[in-house]
């Protein structure tokens, strides 16, 4: 079995969105011919972006080798001077140097993989690959400087970061993006990567998480559930500085981050409860995840919002599996512009099989949910559209009509066992070795490497 040095700062016992993909890939890689040796941080969670999740840690193979960069870990807060001068933070230096020192002593490595959260991990991967004399593969959850969610001090900073992204990725033997749209953007932005494997390996869900029977709820409420992070603070801050941002050019023109929050959903729910109390009197909004003070400010007028704080992964799964409607908000974009990302929660929502209220722009998320066939899709921030969609679902429930269900063949595409097979194929191509026999998966394009 070939061995891959697996760099991932976000890894159990750290939980949250950033740790889900690396944890699931590590869980399945052995079945596809690769033995992971994980290099990660100390695992000291507790921050907004690094919650502790012991359940996620217990789901890992007991014998997987995990090497931790020793602390103390500097704070991750980046100063204004560092952002403007584009200097690496103390935390970035600690992580890159520590990952290299920790990983350079591992023997028998065939490939280096890096999960690019943070993006500076490319530096550590390239240094380790040179030291071991092996290729390396970059896995981008979000498309780095091409991501419309990224905000830079000025347009010059954005262009410089795009250039740095191109230079960093040019040394990789393979690149995994999380959406087909992101693959297209990378290929269009960096023609020099035409000799590099660049493929889409989406995020996903683990089928085992949804296999156990679940007792039905008996509280009589109609629950709309959102899990994970909200971006209220970013949205409010971006709106306050919109005029300056337009002048300086550090953000994608016309993007609205506030729609990637619960703000408009709560407004729609409040309006519906006030206008139609006989229909919506039992309507509740459940928010699971670490909330900022700005998130907590927008809880509405009618008392419909219930907050749970951070829940372990299994508690989160119980909540989404028993939801009457799952809420998926995204950033709003100008007409004709497609989003480059699909929020990770999309795939677990698909795995849960519950109806989804998706307030999403054009892009892969909208395409996936349209094909799945069980989502109520509106534009981001469309309060009236949300109100009408929720009312329809309430009437279905009152009439004892079965909930909308997704197409099983569409859902199956995003199971992590299947997705890990695709990542392993990228590894095989990067090292120039034939892939071992694997169970069949659906066809997908892996570009032939140029000679």
C-alpha cells in the first residue's frame, strides 16, 4: 500500500466545517490503496472556527498515524499591517515550519497531500515533497483568491494573491477543486496548469451517518433547521464599507454576504407567523453552530428562533434528520455570475433526505439541488419567495402529504467512500502509478497527463 503524508491543520478533535473533509477522506483512503500519515496541529479547539468535537475524533480508524505540530500555538488574528503589507503572520510561520519539521522525518512516503485550509499549507507541502523526493497534491475546499467570498484591502492585493496562487499551484502534480465551476475558473485563470491534473472532487457525506434508525419527533412543531456557520457579521461589515470597497476594488463587485445568514429567513418566518398564525403558529427556526454576537442579534420578533450552540457531529445529524425543512443560504451575486463554491452542509442535507429551502445564486449548488428534485429554490435574500415556499411546506404537512424526497442516484454521487475513490485516482495519476482494483464508480473525467 502506498503512503501519503496528509497535511491538514483542521482535523479532529477539532470539529466544524473545515475538519469534515479531511476526517472523512482519512477514514476511507485505505480502501483505495493509500495509507495516510496525518500531520496536523495540536488539536486544541475551543475557538469560533476550531470547536472541539470528540465524536468526530472517535470515528477515525483507531490505528491511523497522527503526528501533531507541537505548541504553543500563536493566535490566528491577522493585523491590518500584515494584510496590507502581505506579510505572513506568526501563526502561518508556526504552522508551515512546524508541519515541515514534523513531516520530514516520516519514512516511506510516496506522495504529499495538503488540505488548503489555510492556503499557506502549499508552502509546507512543496518543501516536504522536495525533501522526500515525491510529488504533491493540493486540495482546495474553496478556490482561494478566485473565491467571491474573499475580501482583500484593494484590487491590487487581490491580483497579487491570484498571482501567488498560480505560482504556488504550479508546482503541484495534481489539484482537487470542490466544484466543477472552480475547476473551470482555475484552468481559465492559470493556463500554465494545462499539464497538471485539475479535477473536481466535491465535499460529501458519509452514508453510515444516516444508516441508523431514528425515532420520529413528537413535539408537534414544524422545524426549519440550519447548521454550521452564519456570516451575519461579515455581511454587515461589508455593507458598511461598500462604498470604500467599490473604490478600492478588494471585493467582487456586486456580491452580498449578508444573504449567507439567517437574517432573511427569520424575516420571512416572522411575516408568515404574523400574517397566518393559524398556519404558522407552530413554526420554529433551529440554529445549530457557533454564533457571533451579530448572529444572535437577528432572532426576530415572534420568538420562533431556537439556538443550540455548537453540537457534536452526531447531534447535528440527529437535528437535520428530524427537520421538516433544511435551510441553505448562500451569498448573492450579480446576474450572470456563477458561484464558485457549494457549502459543505449541502451534501449532508442531501444525505439526510429532508426537503431543502435553498436561497442560492446560479452555480453548482443550484444545479445539484435542481437535479435532486426535492429542493425549494429561491434567490438569496428573497424574503417573499422564502415565505411562499415555507407556506407550501406547511400546507403539505397539514394535509399529511409525504415530504419531498431527493433522487437516490443524485444523492449517491456525493457519498464519501465514492468521492475518496476519486481523490485516490488523482493520487495515482500524480505518482504515475496504475490504480489498484476498486469497486466501480460513476464515470468522471480525469485529464490525461501530457508527456
